[in-house]
């Protein structure tokens, strides 16, 4: 059964991210420390194919994802869509660590 595409207004996404980050800042302060660096990653091809278990697990690295984001801040004209994937890696780690 195919689901309808999910429509997400960017302005609401930005507001939700801001609310979540303000909560983290109130809980943890202006800097967060990630306890882990390596994590399991599922390929984009397999991530949304829920009819089969992923076969191509890889290892991601939070410090590498963060480095890509620091590079983005230094060179904003080089932004690509995959920066959101690296951002998601970091946000997931923070969200799983801080209540």
C-alpha cells in the first residue's frame, strides 16, 4: 500500500528545529559532547525499502559528519543536499543522548 507523499513546509521545519535546539541548549548548555563517534549507517537505497532487511550496513562517523558541517559554515556557497544527511547524523546523536 503506497502512502501519500509527506509535505513538510520548510518554515515549520525550521521552527521545529529551533524549538528542539533551544530545549537542548537549556538542558545541556551552549555545547554538547557526543559520547560516541562511530555508528551504523544504512545505504539510502535500502533505508526506505522496508520489504527487506538492509544488507549493506556501513559505518558512519559523527566527527566526520560534523567536519562536513563546519566546512559548510566556512563555505556556504558549496552547500549540497547531503549536508542535511550529515546534519541528521549529528542531530540524531544529540537527540538520543539528551532527554
